[in-house]
C-alpha cells in the first residue's frame, strides 16, 4: 500500500475476543463529539449491543447516528456493504473520515484484511489502515491458553489495546504484556480502562503503509533476560541508534518473563544481519517461504539493505500476499543493516534464520 491517498477512505479492522470491550469502544466512537463521520460495520447488532436509542433514521442495513456517524451490519458480504457505503459519497469529498470493521469475537482478521487487497472496486475506494486488537487484561491469559483465535488476533494486530487495566495488578499487567510481545513483537501496546482510548491511537496508524514502516528492531522481539516488561509504548519498533553489538546469543529463549509453563504455538521470530543482502536471492527466498508457509505466517515486515541500492527495501506480508517497495534513502549516519520479523504458527526459527542469512551479499 502506498502513502495515504486523500481519495481513499482508511479502513480499520477491530478485533478482540468476546468481552474484551469492543462494544464499549464502538459506542464511544458512535456517540463521541469528535466532529468526524465514521462508518462502523458490525457483524450482528444483536451480538454487539449498539445502543438503539442512538439510531436516527434506520433502514435495513444502515443506521444513521445523531453525530453523523453511521452503523451498518455485515450480513455475510463485506464487499457489498463497503460498496453500499461508498454510494453515500458526496460529490468531491469522501463520504466518511474512516470505516471501522468490527469482526466477531471468534473471527480470524486475516480474510477480512485480505478483502481490502483483493477486490479491485473496494481497493479503488478504500485503503486498509490497520488492524487493532482489544484484549481484556484480567482474562486474556486464559483466553490465549485455550483459544487459537485469540492468539491469532493478537499476532495479526498493528496495535494492541490492553483494556480493563484497572482490574489487574501491575505485576499481572507486566506478565500479560510480555506474553503479548512474544506473540507479536511489532504492535505497540496501549493500556486503557473501559475502552477509553484516544481515537488517534486506533485510526490513521498506517500499519499497512510501507512508507510508514519506520523501523523494525529485532531486539524488541527477543529482549535479553526478562527485560520485556519495561519496554514501553513509545519505544515500540524503533531503533534508537544504540551502537552496542546486537549479539544473537540470547535470542529465542524464554527467560521466564511469562508466569506459566507452556509455549504458545504462535510467536514472533526476528532475523537480522549487519550489511547488505543479495536482492535477487532475498526476493527468491521470501517468495518461496511465503509460497510454502504462507498459511502459517500471519504477518511479516522487514527493512532490507540491498547491495548496490541507496534506498531501503521495505516489505510486508499478510499470509501469502506480499508487498515490497524501495523507500527513502539510507541516511549518511544511519546504521545499514537488514532485519525482519515474522509472526506465525509453528515456524522453524533455525531454518528462518539460516535462510535469511544465506541471502547475504
């Protein structure tokens, strides 16, 4: 996805397990005095509990809210609903500031996100902005233990809202955040009570915008010796230019940051090498990897130093759908190195690292 296009409406996919607080958040958006027009697409009104007193003019599919927002329900066909929303466009201006798609508590966000890449009409009018996942601080550990869907939602997200933090102790929150980071080292975590989150932390993130993938720090994926608990939101994913050696000796081990015994089937694996990559070798390796293991790779992002090229190669993947582009030039004092993070199920860490390192120029 290229940079934000003023003619395209940004789409945020909102996921989270039942009870995580999505309804509270959506009611905040639909009633908030924010002066924006948002369209909220929900699966079923009965399940979501949108407050019916807010509904102004209701036809079967679309409910108009008194602050200019609309709410509509997906009856099976997301593409049809998005097309219907587009018809509400006023001449010369997008009909909405943003579209928010709420998936049911059990839905895998992957196919929803892919809709915005594969349907040409939808792609022409909308731009997938990000996937935001709400989790319940008190119950998320149990959900992650017993639900594949809950693990996938966390792994897929561009941002995680850790909700209901008032119901958990700081020690519990640190353990939860450490586990969330192992599942998804790329997504910043924002703490919230009663789903009260500034909308700019959910909307307009540019999670699918190659221009906005600023940095990927593999150390963030595998913090040394139990450090995971104190990496805070504003540091997420940014390399602050520390000149120390990014050694590989401590990678991939669980140093007890999580307070329970079993390993999740999904995790983030980071790979990096100092120095340039052979562009052709790397592209061939990545294509082959996604072809063979794309179903198990939920998300991947990377910034690559290609031999003989002054610009940074930035790529990201959603399952088998891959996007890559040469972005801005490397800075004169910038550390030129190649790094990527793969988030997926049952990934072979040693093979991934060996394959990546074999592409060195």
